[in-house]
C-alpha cells in the first residue's frame, strides 16, 4: 500500500513539475484590473476568475512543456534544469507535444465563454511564446520584452474576462516591473556563469552585468512612476497615497538590494522564499487594498 501511495505521489509531483504548477502564482495578475475597478467578491466573480485562471495557467503550462521539449538536450547539461521531467526522462519525449496540444485545447475550452477579445489575447500570448521558444529567445533585449509582455497580457486578459477596460498605466507598470525582474534574473545567470561552467543561454553573450543592473533599475523606476499614477486615478483614500508610494519604493529597494544583488535569483518565484522581501510586500498588498476599497 505504501508503495502504491509513493507511486501516486511521485506521479503527481512529476506532473506538477512538468506543468510548472508553482509558476501559476503569476497568473493571479488577472485579478489586478477587477480589484482596481472595485469589483465586489461574489459567486459570479469567483466563477469568472476560476475559469480565467485555469485557462491562462493551462496555456502557460502548454508553453512550458513545449519549451522543455525544445531545450531537453541543453537542460541535461544544466545543474538544476537537468531534473526537469522531460530532461530527466521521467516523461517520454514522444508524448510531450501531444500533452502541450491537449493543454492548449483545454485552455481554450475554459475561456470560450469570455468573448473573442479574451480568446484572442490568450492566443496572442501562446503565439509570441511559441516564437520565443523556437527563435526569439536568442535576440537580445527583445527576449526580455517578450517575457515581460506576457505579464501585461495577463492584466489585459483579466480586464477582458470581467468586461473592463485595462488601464494603460497598470499595463505599463506591470511590463516595466516584469522587465526589471527578468533583467535582474539575466544578471544573476551571468554572474553565476562566472562562478561555474554550467550551460548558459546564448543571449547572455550580448549582455554585461553592469548594463543589466542599470536596465533593471531604470525599469523599476518606470514601474514605480506608472503604478503610482494608476493608484492616483483609482484610490478612494488619497490621504495615505504618499505613505503607500513610500512602501512601494521599499518593495523595489528590497528586491534590488536584498535579492537581486545576492545573485541567487534563479526565477522570480524564488522571491516567495525570502522572508525579508515578503514581509515588506505584505504591507504593500494591505495598503494597496486599503487605497482601492476603503
């Protein structure tokens, strides 16, 4: 009985890692537009969010599976990526593409009732990421922009499924913040390359650590400005807006000084494991809700 339970748990763990379930956290961004619009919690809103979240998560997972299949040979030479299910041989290469196609179909079925604009957005997300996987990831700067654009598309998709118009300020700030995080991740990869001989992204040859640090700082400055403007438009309590902006600045400084500078940022999701960063971010999140609803 214990052996059967172990097999089931190992199978579920493999599927979770194949679909990158942990990275589904970023799909919570689809809530940004409805929260900013002051939509009240309800059964209807929960249903819309659940279907939208499932749809976008499955579409992202389809891209992850495709990417892991495409990079399986390189991943086998990487100290961490070699444990990914396809690279490690836990999932057959023959079924990788069918799994990806199945995920796409289920994702589209999940969002079919949200209208043509939402379906077009999720299709655009998948298309640009397919192009990224097979070709565009080798183009400097453009590859950063494509990954960052995926976060803006989440904002747009969230607005569309709730029948809202996405704020330009919010989309710009999301793009800029994502661009800053990704530039910091590339810097971490570049610095790690100096300490080890692990396989690397070809695009890293086009970057320098100093340039990536400057780019990340500039991107976060843009994110701070545009997000503050978005809050100014949507806040119901302008008296504490300056305090919120100060906390937002602390979140950015916490990332730049505590996480990015350590050179250990394997992925943006690693920030969840930082107590210092998450403590400041929790204060930021609470004040954000206060500004929007109280």
